[in-house]
C-alpha cells in the first residue's frame, strides 16, 4: 500500500466522513473515494459501510485499523528520526547554568525539546561557578550555558534571553538599607562590598559593581569571594553588603540576611551562550525553541 492510501484510510477511520477527510488531507472527496476503493479491491472486502446515516467501519475495517495504526506510527517515527539525523538534530545536548531559576527554566525547555526531537537527549549537567561562569564552555564540559549578561568574550555567541529579573542588595538584618526598604548604587561607596572575584571576566563584575557610583564616588571591592555561598555567609556575619540577583536571593533566604531592590540598578537578563566553534544544528534548534518561548520574568518579592 502507498503512504497516501494508508493515511487516507486512517483519517477516514477518525472522521467517518468523506468530506471532512478530504479537507483534512487537502484532497478532493472524489480522491478519497478512489483511494478507499483501491484499498478495498486489494483486500477483497469492504472496510466501510456507507448509507444515508453516514459512514461506519465494518468489523474487518476495525480490525484493519487496529493492526495498521501502530505500524504506521512506528514507520513515521523512523522517518522523522532519520530526517532529524540528516539535519544534525540527533544526539546529546549538554546544558549548564548559573542561577537556580535559570536551571529550572532549562529543565522545562529540555523537556519540550526532547518531546519535539525524539532523536535528541538533553542533559542538565552542571551549575557554573560565580567567579568564572563561562569556564564550562571553555573546557568543553557543556554545549550551552544559561548565564546572566553581559557576555563579551571572543568566540562566544550570545543567544536568546531566557530570564529577566531584578538586581537586589544583600545586607544584614537591621542594616540601615533594610530599614529604609530600598538600596541605591550610592550605598556601594558607604559600606564594605562583598563581590565575586572577577578574573578573567572583570567586565561582568564591573557591570554590577562599577568602580564608582553614579555621582562619581569611588567603590572599593573589599571582600572577594569565589562562590555565592561564601558571599552570603559574609553578609550574614555583618562583614559587608553586596548586589545579588533576584534568583540567587530567592533560593538563599536565611535568618540574618535581607534583600532589598536597588533603585535605578542596571537591568538584569540571562541568555543562552555557546562557543562559535562548537555550534551545531542541535544547539541552534534549542536556541530557536528558547527564543520562541520567550524569557521568564522573575518578580521580587517572589510570588507565594
């Protein structure tokens, strides 16, 4: 049997109406009749009963449908997997992230991607370090990273934005900033500052903790840390304050530390990043899915 004959038979089984079957397949009703009659001649018996009340399957037609539908679906899956392999969509994609909200969003995107690309496997393999969050790409440990912008490194492609959020100030409970209810970039000149070690991505740290405030006052980066948890611990101990992304704050709420929005702080967005020399059709397809989905908006305070 030809593919068009099989598809026409199965659609007519669903619709039980020659006109609707023709519309769904974008062929004429006469063509539907011709194809069904051709199948019935080959089998040697009627598969449908036609009368003034409509169209029904014969017992033989129902048995034929039960046997044929799974086989047709299996063949279609093989065809789609082969097409995807030809396009480079068959294989494994390794994802990394910085920030729990980014990681959770990647899990959802990965689930959708695998459902649409049966030949692909997507793994969330690691969380990057704050101090050098692009290192997993340089070391070829991941294919795509979801990290906060900016990213200005040679050889790195900045893909679609996947998350937008607010920049907050982390301060010890009872600090004047907490009592005030908001922070400003000027506060960075009046307090010891806890900040991630920036080498080799100092431009990234400069974006969140510049060398001076908007009024021109110098900002001293007093306490350099290699991990988010070290920074949170120092703030809780009353050693200083520091800017923090809303997604970091959301999953690091502890007694002794408070987070307040920074008025007129820089906008914060996370995007998919990958190496130009490791770009594949699989990477591009995942990026297209993320772009079609659009960014998640992370509000502060988080919704209960």
